[in-house]
C-alpha cells in the first residue's frame, strides 16, 4: 500500500515515522521543506514538494496540519491533494477542525472518486511519539475498516463514532470536558494554597476519590510550581474551543462554562502565555 502524509508537525512527524517503520511506502509533504528532508533521511522514506505530488500514487492520504484553512489549502488548494487523487483513494484528516469542514471535504472528495474520514487525535505529543494516540473517527464503516489497521500503528484506540464529522464532534466533547475540569482543578489548588494545606497530601487523598482525573494526576505538581513551558499550548486549546463554541451556536447547545474558560484563556494569552500548557489557568488566580 502506498501512503502519503501531509504535515510533519509535533504530531505528524512521529506518526508518519511509525508508518514508514511498519514497512509502508510513505511519501511526505511539509510546507517547510527542511523538516520533510530530515524526516526522509531519518525514516528512509521519500518527500515531495507539493501535497499533490506527495499523494498522486497514494491509496491513503493522511493530513495533520493546523486549522480549517490549512486543511483546505493542502487538500483543495492549487497544489492540493484533490488534483491528483487516485480513484478509490481515502483521505484521512487528523487535524482538529470543524465538522462543517469535514462535510465540505467529504463532498469534494466523493466527487473526485475518493472517500473521506475525519480522525482527530487525543494524547498529545507524548502519545504521538509513543504511538499511543486515541483517535475519534467519523465516516463510513467500510472505509474505517480499511484504514484503522494502518492507524493502529500509532494509536492505542481508534473508535468509529458515526458518519462524517462525528469524529470532530467527539473531539469537541473531549475539549469541552477538559476546559471546565482544568478550571476546577486550578481553583481547587488555589484554594488549598490559600488554606496553607499540604498540597501533596491533599492530592494523594482526593486523587483516589471522585475528583480524580488525568489532569489532576499529571498536572497538579507543575501547576503549583508555576511551570507551564511544555504540553498542549493555550493557542491550540483556544482554536479548539472556538470550534466547539461555533458548533454549540449552530445546534443551540448551552456550554456557558466552556465560553467562560475560553475568555480566561484569552487572559493567559494576553500575559504572553500562548504557548503555555493549558494547565496555566491557575496563573490568573495567582498573579
Ligand atoms: N500538539 C498536540 O498536543 C495536539 C494534540 C491533539 C491534537 N492536535 C492537533 O493536531 C494538529 C497538528 O498539531 P501539531 O501540534 O502537530 O501542530 P504543529 O507542530 O504546529 O504542526 C503543524 C503542521 O502543519 C503544517 N501547516 C500548517 N499550516 C499549513 C498550511 N497552510 N499549508 C501547509 N502546511 C501547513 C506545518 O508546516 P510547517 O512545518 O511549514 O509550519 C506543520 O507541519 C492541530 O490541528 C492540533 O490542534 C495537537
């Protein structure tokens, strides 16, 4: 099987590497050519100078870029994937993007003789580097069945949620759940500090009970130590929350706490925290 991978960022670079290491013929494209060159040397694959060139012989084309407009550019743009699409090729978009975009791409790609699935990721840089991502998929079951064994090279769980767009909607649920939770954790830690409690003892006790969460276990210490130069960047979270808020507006869903936390993240950006980890919400409470 010939594969193509477009977008060798923090996530895409190791993911494409897992595919090459599994023995697939992989051709990559990256806007900044030097990264594609480095990748091709490291993984013994090939690279092309446009998305079109990278994908014209591919059975499956993976994209993992920044936002909706970036995906449009690499798929529908003048040098985009769609202009060289093989009949029956499958396009898998790993970018966190809108469900409206997923439906738009599905229409264009079907008209060009291919199939589309949206497959946003969870698990962060560490998950991509260890091949342990969680993938939420929207699309037809027959297409999912063809693609999931390939994605399993970098995923620990790959779940078909429903039709096209539902992978993105599941990712929105994920981000909505995280937003309120991180703010709650920030307030709990702030409160414990003001009470001058032994925070380690508090976390040891409550992380075994109903308040337990991944964020609590993995972030409490760096939050109280004021360390945020790592992890999932606030600017990416803002993009994801804006997508969820637009969708909520479209379907008249009430996600007021998410809207509030999005405003709090704007404050973190305004104090220079665009690249801080999302746990930096506590900074607002402890300037
Ligand atoms: N990082 C995480 O922890 C994480 C977790 C879950 C989901 N995600 C999502 O996964 C996606 C990728 O994230 P990332 O962390 O890998 O981002 P990243 O490190 O910033 O990489 C973005 C990649 O997209 C390329 N790109 C951006 N705009 C482009 C355009 N208009 N045309 C062509 N290429 C373009 C960049 O090329 P250049 O090299 O030329 O800049 C780069 O290869 C995002 O949607 C993000 O929200 C990220």
